[in-house]
C-alpha cells in the first residue's frame, strides 16, 4: 500500500530522531543494472546513503553518474535491482510522498516563463500544500530562509532568466532546501560556481547534514571537492563500482590511474589534510627550471 499523500504538513518537514538518526540508512540501492535502449550504462551498483552524510559519486564522463542519480530519485526505472527510501521500496510511494522526502537538482533546469527567484524557490513548497492550497506565511518564511542560506535574498525579485549560470544553480539548490527533504540528490551542484560559492554550497550542505540529518548524494567531477567535503565516495568506471568508501581509501593513485586512464599525483592538502589529486603529467605543461 502506498504511503498516504494526506499526511503532508509541518510534521513531515521535521526529521524525527528515530527516522533520521545519524548513520541510519536513508536511501539504499541494491544491484542496480540499467541503460538506454540496448546500451547498458550501470552494472550491479549497490550503495547506501546515510542520514547526516554526504556521498560523492565520481567518475569519468559517461561512467553512469547521472543515470544512477535518476534511478535513485525515481525518474528512471532500473532494468534490475531495487531502490529503498527509508526502508521501503521506492515504487511503494506515490510521487507526492517521494517529493516530501526527496529533492533532486538536475544539471540543467530550464524555465520557460519569467518566474522570479522567490517564485522558483516557493515551488519547493508544493509537495507540502494540499490540493488547491496557496502558500502560507510559513511557506514564505521557509523560502526566504532558503534564499538567505544560499546568499540569494538580494535577487529574490529578479526574473530567473536574468541570472548567471552560477546564480541559477544556487536558486535551484535553494528550491530543493525549501522542499524540506530528508534526502537531496544533486547532479553536479558545483557546476558554474566560482571558488567562493563552491565552498559555500558544500559548507551549507554539510551544515544541513549535521543540523537536520539530511542525506546528500552528489555527482561531481572535482575530485578535490569530493575528497574535502564527502564522507564517502563511489568511484564509477564504465557503469560499475571501481571503489566505494572513505575518500582516502578510494582515491589512491592506482585506482585513479585505472579509472581515468591518465597519470595522477595523490597527496595531502597541507591546510586540512584532505586527499589532494593533481594531474601527474599534464599534456602541454611547461617544465619548471630550477
């Protein structure tokens, strides 16, 4: 029986201690195999995403990162395998019930109409509103808090089309936050962002992991960002897991050379001790003369 969509309300927005205890499994994928047409993209991938943690999904272009995220969010059905959301099969929820628990931010978020930034973020409240109900002052407060969290209050009245790529990315991250999810799936959340906002975005989501028990799974190309901010990483190659665990365990020179098919240097960030990954022999790099 599908969870009752009529349970929407303030209680759904607060993460209960029993449901969201740090380390408990929020989202689980078991032996996922999937693809498009006759082409296999994912092969027997299994992961857990736990409350209070950030899982980074990394790998070369075409490794299956975005496809995995779509399956975790219910946008794509796997050929084989299952996905569980808070202990229940994802297929056992209706779409509204999923949207009250899980938010997804895609790489591209086209908007056809000239909605303002505030209007876009308020759309995140839709799963918590009853049929034919309008946003309340409570919903507006949540939306404004999400705007503030992502440094967007000054842009609240601007049409989304007038924003830069980085600003637009932050707007849709704020919309996901306004949704008050238990799980957030982020496809390349650092795309188009400058160094300051990359640090701020991951800092904000790390805060939410700690404050609310939010479970975050994010696809990333930036291995150094993954090493710095993620609790665990899934390294994909050709749709299969090539490594899964803490960044220091997965981001070894041997693993990364095999997956990316290039020379790499793996060391430690002298500031915070995180794993640091650099090209080992950049093509066209100038040699330094002592």
